[in-house]
C-alpha cells in the first residue's frame, strides 16, 4: 500500500506552484462555461432543436461526475500534477472536437469529454491546495474559486469574438492552450503535495464513522450546488416570464448575480484570513436563507429583485471553498474523499436545473422563489448538522486532556 510522504507545512508551501493552480482554475471556468454562450451557434450548426441541444448539458454534467470519481486515486498515489496537466490537455483538445463535431451525438460526446477533464481538474485543484496548506487552506481555496468565477465571466466575450472572427468556437482553445502550457511549465518540475496531517486522519477514524461524516459533507455540496445552479440557470427565464422589462433587464439581473458572486469570493479571501471556515459557512448559509426569503416576499418585478439577486450571490459565493476547508481541517481529506465531494456537486448541478425546468412547465415562474428557499434551508440544515458532527468527532477522549484538537 502506498504511504504518503509526510512533509512539513512550511516546506510544502514553498514548493507549491500556486500561480499554476490559480491558472488551472481559470481554465476550468472557461471550459465549463462555453456551452451557454455558444448554444445557439451549436444548435444551428448540427440542425437540432432547443430540446435537442439541451443534451449538451447532460453530457457535460455526466462527464464531470465521472471525471471527478476517477480523479482521486491518482492524487492519493502522488501523481496529482501529472494528472492535472493531462486533464487540461484533454479539456483543450475537447474544445477543438466541439468546434468540429458534425452531429449532435458527437457534440454531446465531446462535451462529455470536456466535462470529464474539468471534473478531474476540479478535484485535483481543491485537493492539492488543501494538502499544500495544512495549516489552513481557506484563503487560497477562496482565491482558487475566485479564478473559476473570473474564467466563467470572460468566457462569453471570448466565445463572442471567436464566433465573430471565425464563425466557430475553436478560438476558445487558444487561451486554454496557453493556460495549459503555463501550468505544465510550473507544475511538472515540482512534486505533488501529499497529505501531511495523518494524525488527523487517525483521530477522525477513532472519533466517529468517517464514512458517515464524508457522506454528510457530500450531501451539503449536493444541496449547495443544486441551490446555486437552480437560481443562476433560471433567473434569466424568470425575469423574462414575469415580464419585468425586456431581454436587457433579464441579462442585467443575471449579470448582477455574476457581479455579486465574484465580489463575494474576493471578500471571502480576506475574511478567511481572520475567521474560521466553519463560521464563514454558518454566516453564509444564514444569509442565503434570509435573502431567499426576501425573494419570496418581493416576488415579481421591481427594483428589489436586483437587491435580492446581489445578496443571494454574495451569500453563496464563499460556501463551496469554506466548507471544503472546514472538512479538510477536521478530516484531512483524501483524494477519493474530494472526488466524492466534487461528484456530489456535479450531481446537484445535473439534477436541479432539470427539476426547476419541470416546475416552470407545470407551475410557472412563481415556482422559483419557494424552490430556492427550500434549497437554501436544506443547505443550511445539512451544513449545521455536518459541522456539528465533525466537531463532535474531533473532541479528545475525556480521560486525556492532552490530545490535540484540530
């Protein structure tokens, strides 16, 4: 059995190619956000309908889940950097395949490859950052996810320019190839970080059922991503169907979410230096419940919709990275644990947008506010339960007051 090398936190910090990790998450943001702005072009190119082209999202999400599950073993065996770079090469090549695919079936397959590569990248980045900062990864994790948000924000511009200049999306592969080259040059000369807090692993096994703890954390990420994607994927349609302004208003409200989400992740980097990740999760989940309740109170067109969208975006922005840091603090997550967490996130992103679409068909846009309230409450309850479980599992035995507590 492979035994991870134990390195000091300080040494691991010096050797970690942090700029490469941040660039890697810019690439994930680019890759996972291509489908939306390119959807009409791809639909017309393969001569299908809106319902047919929607299978791209299913293919991408399914690939993302499978890639996430596959990622863990390579990380635990010390091949994290090599696998991450290989996944970035795969993601870049898949954009070229998407640009060339002549049929819907091949297009869905190419998006599945893209999703799988990005899922592997996602697990690699989150895991290696946590292992490289055993003294506290919160600030760097939030910076990592900020880069994802920036990549997602600039994707529509890159897709638009590529379509304008070449009538194709292959131009998106150019910045992804550049990011891949930079990451390869910075990552490959360095050994991958390894788990350093093996004592924490032993205590997490001794203090409670570790499998149950990881399962509850996975449930949190499923609920969180379901809440986030349920809102962001349908707020544009919601604004259109309640007849609040025109297409520009719907785009503006959607952009307000992107602005708040990015600002929330910038703020989270600073907050994580002064506040423990558990308290950040508690405060953020409470704010998401309150802002979603305002969504119900002020349901319908009006200026408060902009305010509610901004508050909700600010509340969801720090939750992913902060809960990941909190779980790492108390469980010393393995690569396989992180794979399960990211796969659960992908499942939430696969299921909820589809469910909300069915609710829109049967009930109408008024289904969105109460659905978001329910998901926000579920996320907060599961987060509180999981946090309490982790804290209780890490308490030292009552007969020994000298056992360290993390």
